[in-house]
């Protein structure tokens, strides 16, 4: 079942035409890997989906309802259902791990403190950081910060998560840790778009691979077809 659709998306920054008619759909429970060179607008596309960037033309539909024209207040409800996992983790430096993950629950739910504690305990177990809830962001490694950022993005049980380079800058072990969490969430039925330069991780996680090149999607197919594509642009990308 289709839950998200982008139709003919155009986005300019001054004279720079970043997106020139981007179209694709995301199905329930599906993970899409969005690949492309640096500066091709992959992260801009994620930010456009949740309204952090405004598209110039086209349609973004969530469950067949347009969301690209909504006001900031109207977008609040959709940002519970479509969550964004920032590349840096984007943690609040002045509060500990527990409070960082609790923040969305306090903002958007009426859960009791006991109920919040139970949800966070379960989430810390998922990200393999049990007993670390009192640490400050400055006490965490880069990989741990990313996992806490992912936990905060997941804590409201969204339908879709937008991963923005979650493995960037991580060593192999931390990369495996992050991808393992993503695989566990996928197994629970979570849909996702995974923006990355990390091809091995994309191949291990994703049901489909998309390549964004010169403002358009030039490839949209399975990981197997990606690996054996005869398209020179796709082959060049895979080799690089």
C-alpha cells in the first residue's frame, strides 16, 4: 500500500535548479535508499517532505492528502507521523539522554512520567544503550549520539522515518550498530527513506534503490538490478 508520493517536485535556490521533476512513491513497510553525489539535493528532498524546505512546484502526498502546502501549525501533526533523523543526531546539549528522548513525548502526548520512563527504557534497549540515560551528549561517542537521535525520532512511533546520512563518519562497528537498529525497525513495519553514500548499508537494508542525478531520479529499481545495471551512469555510481 502506497503511503507517500512525490509528484514532479521542482526546487530552486536562486539560479540553482536542484530538483527538476522528482517523482517516486514509498509503500508501507518499504525502505528506499536514496543515493546521489554530493550537492544533488538528497537532504533537501527529505526536508521538503516534512516542510523544512518549501518546494516551488509539484505535490507531496501522505495517504493521498497533500501536505506540501500546509502551514507550520498544520504540519505539526504530520511531523509526528513522518519523523526526521538528522545526520548529526541534533541532540540538545544541555540535557541528558533521557530528557532528549523524552522531549517529543512531553511535547506531543499526555503520557505520565511513569509511562514515559517505560517507553524510554524500551527504546534504550533497542539502541543498546541501557543504563546510559543519565549521560550528557558530550559524554557520548559520535555513534552513540546518532543512535540517541534515532531513538528520539522513533519514540512517537511514526509511520515513516527519513534517515539523513545516519552512518556518515562512523567506524565499521558503529555503522553495523546503526544499520542493525534500522533493520529491527523495518522488521516492525516501519517505512523509511535512507539518504546515504554508504552503498553496502543501503544494499543490506533497502527494498529499492533510487539515484538522484542532475535534478531527476535516473534509477528506481531493486538492489539486485542496481548492482547489475548496464546504464553507464548507474555503473559509474556503483563503482565510485
